[in-house]
C-alpha cells in the first residue's frame, strides 16, 4: 500500500495528469485495488497479478478474478 501511495504521489508531483490504472501483486492486489477505486482510479487484474481471490481461495481463472474486481468497483471499501 505504501508503495502504491508513493508511486501515486510521484506522478502527482511530476504533474502527470493521465488516468491511473492500479494493480497489485499477490495478496496485496485487493488492498491496492480498493485504495485505487476509493481514490477514483481505474483497476485491472489477472492471473499475472495474483493467484488468490480476496478470501484466499484460488480462482478458476481470469474471469473469476475479473468478477471479484467488478465487485470492488461496485462497492469500494473506504481505506
């Protein structure tokens, strides 16, 4: 989370105004994406990012990960 915040701050400090698309790595994926959505950024996810769902279960494939990410977009948790 601290790394995501640091990268976001570096972009802001440099005056980069492009859209940001956040993704995490491993178990941090879900926290990074929740933070991004709460801050109005886009997200992406796939098996190259994480092999576990939010609850620690293994997904059947990318489609299940994307479905879980869609839930994050619909109901972001406040961080």
